[in-house]
C-alpha cells in the first residue's frame, strides 16, 4: 500500500465528506475486528504459556520443600482458607492472631514477598474502635498502616453485647499473579507427592 506524507488529522479533514458504500464499511469493519481478534488471541496464548510454565516449575520444586514445616503449614492453611479466585490475587483472611502471624512468616520466608507488596484490610463491627484495631493488626503483621486498605465496618444491632476479646478479621493481600500461580503449582506438587488426586 502506498503512503503519503500527510498527517492523520489532515486526511481526516480532507476525507470527512466522502461516504463509504455499505460493502466498503463492512470490509473495513471486518478487517479491524479480525486484526483485534488475532492480537487478542496471541496475547492470550502467551499468557497461558507463561502461566503453565510457572505452575510446572513450582510443581516440580514442591518436593524440595517437603522437609520444611513452615512450607507445609502455610501451604495447607492457604489451600484451606486462601482465595482461589480467577483474578489471581493472593488473599488470606482470619481472626486468629497466631494463624495470621504464621501466614506472614510463610509469605516472607517461603514466598519471598517484598514488604511493599503487602496490603492489609480489617473487617470489624461498629461497636469497636477502628484506630485501635488497625494499630493492633499493624503490630501483628508488621506492616505499616499506610499499606492498609480502608477498614470495612459492619453495622451491629444496639442489643449486641460488646466482646472485649474481639479483634476483627485481618485480610492479607498480595497482588501478584506470579505468586498465585506458584502457589497453585506447589499445591499440585504436594498432591502428587502424597498421591492425592487433583
């Protein structure tokens, strides 16, 4: 196709009054849609290959971690309580202080999550003090409050008694597709090691 040394804006101005026939419009539309389809298909194929590669490598390395109690405990807890959602975000929630502490060790020592990647959110009832609970969980997880999402506050009826032992629920989030896929691979490797059907 020949090219002319004219800007797109100039061409648009010159050609704005030219009417395309229905057949020309259809041809132009099909061409653009076809191009978008193939570009999208290529990106999807690359994403699938990258995902499978991470999962396969993690699956193979899982057996080398079997001797680590922290690896087994953390992976088992995540397998039971962690998110398995389609957007590939790593998320773990619990109200048990000891369990949250254990998972933070797992994320740091086994998953090697950089400190800046941690995000935390507290779920609490409106009967309790928000700053106190945020400060409490910030100390437990070792993550500064500037990395906290907005606290979710659930309305509670006035007749409900205030539980002085209540500390809300802490949700740890790591927005990493690579880590999500790695955890999937570890889980599959663990299943294979113990001869458990997927």
